[in-house]
C-alpha cells in the first residue's frame, strides 16, 4: 500500500472518529439535561433522533422500547389515509328514484362540519329536495374503541364512531342517573336522521335492511383528503381519526372495521417497523396502543419519502400552530410535529430543521410521569431547543 493511500485512510479515520466524538458529546449533554429534570426523574422516556443527511441515528435513548403514544397514533392513521384514500373523499353512495333519495353512508365526518363550509354532500341533498332514506352499511366494529377510558365516555373528545357521524356532541353518550347510556347502532342511525332532517328541513328515514337497486349506486365525493387530514393533525381531532380508518376499511373491504384494516397494514411486507407496533385505534385514545420512538421515526421517514415534505408541511402544524400553540413560536417553519397527551403520558414526534440547517426526524415519548402535562411539554421544548441550537 502506498504512503498516500495510508495517509488518506488515516485522515478519514481520524475525521470520522472526531465527528463521532463531537456528536456523542452533544448527545451526552442533551441527555444529561433531560435526565436532570426533576419532573422526569421517575418517568419512563424514550428518544430517537435521525439525521437525514448522515442517514443514521444521532440520539437513541430507550428508543426501541414500547410506549403508550397517545395521539401520536394519528401519524399512523395519517399515513394509512394518505396512501389509501382518493384525493376527494366519498361522502355517500346514492340512488335517486322518482320521489326518494337513498343514501349509503361512507363514514365521512365532515358532512355537517362547519369548518368545511359549503359541503358538496349537504348541498346535493338540499338541492335534490326529496325525502332521504338512509341505508345500513356493513358495520363490524363497536361504537367505542378497545381500551378507551370509562370515565371519558361522556366527554366531547371521546366521540362515537359511526357510519354517519353528523354531530359529535349530539351523538355522544349521555348520562342517565348514575350510568352512561350506550346507544345501539340503530339508535345512532335514528339520531343522525333526526339531525339531518332538522338541518335539511326534509324528511329523513332509516331503512333497516339492505336494498337492491336495478342500477348501480353513484358516489358523491365531498371533502379533500388533505383538508380533513390537516384538521385531524392541527386539532388532534379524534372523531376524524377514527372515521378515516373506517373509511379506509370500507374502501378496501366493503365494511367498517378498523381492526381488519390495521391488521392488513401491519402485515404489509413493504412496511418494516423496527418494532412491530400494537395498534388498536385511529385516534390514540386507547392505552392498548404501543409504539416505539424508532417506529415513529421510521413512519415519518417513509411518509416524507413517499408523499413529499412539502405536502407533509401543509398537514402538520408548525411552531405556535394547532396543538403546538404557545410552543416553538421561534421555530415556525423549522418544526412540524404531532403532539400526544393522555394522563401521565406525553409524546411529540415530527420533523426539525436545526439552526445550522440540519434536517432531523425525532420522536420523544414519555410515560408514567406524575407532573402536569404542560410542564412535561415545556421540558420537551427545552430539549428540542438545545438540539436545534447545538446540532
């Protein structure tokens, strides 16, 4: 071997080792700062930070462990929706006879949502002006998800899944005496019909069995997929998250069953999660969900590669927006992330471009803390600020 080649090898070896030592020192200081925080002293937490330019992890602290992710699950739901649903979402199928309009719901949660303004589906029903008959769909799930907390059932943030979700507050479970009343699917249909009838000022009835028509049903497409996904991510909207999974299931299998579509997604050989998640719902309300920080880094990388960062930035909130309101206001345009919060659990996963213009993907998951969630989120913000400034 020539002396030139030997010197070249030595130079790059020293350069590589120096870079590793420098990175390790930064990471050690960052981890030390978060370990010293009293609010996390008895909590469990995992951190994974991926450098897109170096194509490797620069921080891994218990990153292969499972954590309850809370609303970070919506990152998985977002990926499923963006990959499988059409750009404009089906609101309902319909058949129009001489005197009646028959509709088959598709699970669209935006039909009477004021945020979507002049909804094409609502306008169509109003314009036709005929009595509406709601047809039953193939519903193979429960109104509430597995592992949802009992004392949250009557709250607005734990809505009922529905073939025709027209108003999350009016269709939420109600309290009778000292017990929570769970409506049957038929009662859900009847209540939805009542709300639609009052809003449309038209008779709306519910058909109890399937009906065959001589001609195929037509489909009314309404909200744009990205606009619905954006509201889900900005507001951490649980109803939209659950309904999106049901819409994917209905498209793929002709039935509404989130377990079936989740199992199919996790069995997809093109998805190679570092640690196979335990994924049970669309919203993250369930404490049965288990993901690792590395899982979310992988999913965020895959989303960016397949969908493009420009599209992602339009759907994820940045600093001082959505669920990041009041946080990262000095990092607007630098951070795009999804929060996750349940009692005792806080998560944040997303994209961060540092002050030195280094593109990172990160996931921070904290479980079993005993402090206030707001204080934990401040600790996470301090950690990310140091990472943003020093790396």
